[in-house]
C-alpha cells in the first residue's frame, strides 16, 4: 500500500476573507470575521467552535454583571422617580405647626461605671433596662430611679439589650463574647439579631436553633427594628454598607432596599403606622423612607449638624423624631414638615441610644457619659447562652429585639 | 455570609435582588404622604410628647417635699 500524501481535508467550507493570526490562539489560519458584542473579531474556525461550546456561562464576567447592575439601578430609580410627584413637606404645609418644644430632664439614672451603650423600655412604661461597657446590665424603676436588678455579664461592651414584650425577660448581646446571653425571669421564645458579619438571624431561644437567616448586606448590620405587629411580619435593617433593607421574616427574602445615605446607617426605626421607617447615619442626616411609595421622602439635616446620628426614635403619633448624635446633643424634628423643633442638651458625651417610652409620655437617652436621662414635656438567673456562629467583625452584635410568644413564627 | 462570597457572587446576588425589586408595585408620593399626614393627625391628640402632659398627671414629675400642716 502506497503511503498517501497528507491531505488537508476541510470538514466544512467557508468563505475565508482573511488568512492570518487568530485573535484567540494566534496561529496562522483562515479566519472567520465575526462580531462579539458589537466588536469585529477574527477567529479561526476551531476557536469559533470552542467559543460556541462554552455556552451561556461565557461572557458573564464581573464587568458584565456590574454593567447590568448599574443599568437596573437606573431603571429602578427611574420607576421610583415617576411616582415622586410631590414632597412630603408640601403635603404637610397645611398642617398645624407644633407648639414651642420644651423638655426638662426629669431623672438621671446614675450607676453604670462606664459608657451606656443601649437601653430599652419595658411595656409597663416604668422599667428600663440598660447595658454598658462595664459589662453590667441594669434594670431600673424609672419612676423612683431605684435599681431593681443588676447583672454582671462575663464580658465588656454589652452593645445591645432589649426587653421581651412580656416584660419578664431581657436579652443582651455582646460582640466580645461572640454570644448572646439571655437573662430570663419567665419565658422568651424567639430572638432576632443582627451581626458584624452582614447577616441577620432569627433564633428559637429555647433550643438555640437558627430558624432563618437573612443575607443581603455587604457589611456589618448595625441596627434592626421589627414592624409594628399589626402590619405584618417584616423588619428593617441598616448597616455599614449604607443600605437599609426590608425583610420578610418567614421567607428570609429582602423585599425592598434603599441606598441613599452617604455613610454607615447606625439606627433604623419603623414609623408607628408601619408604612415607613427612619434611619440615622454617620453622614449626620436622618431620613424617612416611605415603604408604599418605595423611596426616601424626607431628609432631616442642617449644615450645622456635622456629627453622626447614633440612634433615632419616633414619638407615639410619629409627628416627632428624636435623634441622638455624637456631639452629645439630641435633635428633635417635625417629621412631616421637615423642620427641627428643638435641640436637647445635657449629656457630657456622645448619645448612644434614644427610646420613647411605650405610652409616649417620656423618652430616655443613654450616653457615653455613663448616665441615662429621661425627659418629659411633660434576678435573675442566666439560663442559657446562644452562640451566634459567625460574628467575625470587631464591632456590634447589633440590636436585639425580642419578639416573644405572640409572634407566629413557624419553622419549616 | 458576605465575607465568604467572591466579588462575582456578591455582584450576582445584588443583580438578582435588583431584578426582583424593579418589579415591586409602588404608589405615588402624593397619595402615601397624604395618608401618613392623616394618620399622624388622628394620633397626635394622644401623643403626650406633642401635646404635653399636665403636671398632676406626669408620672415623672419631681418628687415634692413634705408639707407640714
């Protein structure tokens, strides 16, 4: 049998306009002129085949994802802007202006050995729990200023504390210990926490089991607040990624998100009606977000306010917003008209927390000056330790809200 | 967790979230702002920090001294 000469067999014929180095493999071959993303390229037939086989995953680089994200963000802003037909303060123009705002400090609660980091009111409108850098958690009778309980935690920087709706238990959290300890006087069922790792989590307290986790923030989550129970099973969170997210507690889904602040969001609080929420940020502004219009509808700021807002809360009717700042003051805003009605002084260091009492008669502020002050316009046994498995950042176990047994969480 | 995800995975998560959010239903601010104002007006009468608390009903008023009669 005679050896056959090497025959170059083409398995397909195509019109080769050029012959030269392939843009992909650099070999000199007949080139196919094709368009990839509107750019003309010259690939040899082999490279064209391989490219076709790589299928849909091809081209999905970080750059294409980013471009798509940017274009969707613009679309989202466009949709939101279409419904921005009037400003909140314009609608509020015909409302009666607020009278002169005078508030007196009525009680100063002294007893913490170091900065007060967090406080919460009990539903009985009388008791307050506060936590401090000194590792102590104190329950006070606000009417008499007597201390009812004092618990020493096995850690310092107790960043967060909250009363259970039942009033019979208190939960506290610290990032140093990387755990949440709860001091129980009766029963507590479910806890919602936010963490320095960017997640929020819902726990069954009795079993220590994680029921649901919430992913969507790209940095520490510093604050969260539950929607008023009548309006549904959602909560809002705010974090160091400058975003405020609204979540469905059962599905774990992020249903709405807002990114208009220019710095870390330190505090978020639902409007009493549940249709909006406020935020306080290191950018020295507070903002109001309307959940049904799906946009920011007010900014509470002044050129003279340059220190971050650490904590915000509404009065009972939602007409007033109290914001504690790092310049030791508390600003009081007319929520609807957007104007400031008062500045409150009295603390000797930054204000870390502000809370209006459950019946709206007073509000309490806690500060790094180690005291809690209350203004009017007038145990225990540690029974368990919950380990939040992924607190890895050096800050904030965030805010705790104790939902209690009235909340219909079903683990599925 | 966000820390454990690659940049590409984070971008993908953000993209999917945006795709969902674009589809949310929204109402005009003229309607929602009006409803917020109406809600506040209905509640404001019962807001002690707005209308004030008479001294005799104030649970936080300073404790008085003793009066000997």
